[in-house]
């Protein structure tokens, strides 16, 4: 086990990062922050995806282009670099950029979890600042998994941030967001409404228990600039077959899901629900 403090934001307390060996899968490494699992990396098989929300994000990546086709991918939030490893293994000629604000975490991952071969660059920076500095239409995929003190910061959860994500995507590009939410999914509803400001096609993917408001957990939002770009039928099939069965909200079901919500903006924050 490797344990060390993470670099805190100004005025914030220091979080503790641990890297544990999975006793069931000896090649597995579990990254925890303050005791909460954040990433799972299999050192031998980068296509093994332990957490259901990561599998849901990967299902969108798989459907974004023909099998094996190279993609340009921007990852906002690094963790153990699980999805960058997956993309490098399944789409070997891809160009990937990872943005992670925690320099100590980046050092830990580089030291204990060697980076995969391929064009993969890791930058220490704030997600929004890095996104705003990117050129228009550069990426096929933008994946956001940004957390601070177990919460998604408001400056990466606004309509303005979503507009920046849309700007750096190619016309047929896809934006993916991982978030955590409580039963009733108030935050997820606001975030889905927020993405609809900048994107023509939006879907929500989560476990059936989450969508029924029965548990706390992860919700994945997928969004595309072009109407009908998301491969909804395939995503529905993959979600249903997952070992943690899931569902997809899209079209009319998403209309009902976001009814009564307003998009979050930099001015209102991400808790503007009605």
C-alpha cells in the first residue's frame, strides 16, 4: 500500500491518497482519496473496468467511431488514468491529453502506475483554465471527471463550461461527464438541463437503481453537438447487459427527467433547480 497526502487547494485541508492492491485481483490497484475509491487500474489488462460508471463511459467511447479508429481525446480529471489506459489499448494511435490539478497525485500515478505507450500527455492544471486555452474543434471526445472535496466544482458544472467543451469538440464530437448524486437526482437533472444549452443531443446513463431514486452513486451524461449523434440504441443495449444493469434517458424520457429545472450558470451556481 502506498499512502501520501495530496496537494490541497489554497485554504483547504490536505486529503489522503492511498493506492491499494486488490486481494481478489493481484494485478489490480485501487486508488482511494480519504478512503473513498476513485480509480481502479489493472496493471496487466487495461480493458478491465471495475467500476460500472467507467464501463458506461467506455461504452460511449467504443461507439464514438469505428472499432480501433484513432481519436483525439481530452480528459479533464486524471485519477489513476483508467480511461486513458483503456483508449490507448483499444485505439492505439489515439492522441490523448489528460488534465489533473493535483500535482502530487500525478507524481504518485507516474511512479506506481506506469503510463501506457502511445501519445499520452499529462498536464497539471485547472480543468476550466486548460479547457479555455484549447483551440476550437480539436477533439473527438472530451471526458470530464472533476472532483474537489467529493464535489463537482461549480466552475466546471455551468452552461459556460459546457459551451467551452462544445467549442473544442469537432462537429461530430461527444462530451462525457461523470457525476455523483443522491436519490431524487436533483443535481443530475440540473446538469442534464445545463448540457442541453450547449449540445443538441443529450443522454443520461446510470444504474436502474439510481434512475429509480433508490441509491447514491454515479451518473454519466453524454452530449453531442449534432442532433441524433449519440448511439442511443447501442447504449441502451450495453447498459442493460452490464453486470450492474443500467438504463438510458433520452428524448421524451429525458424531457420528463429535466422538467422544472433550469440550467446552472456561473452566476447561479449548480444548485439552481427550479
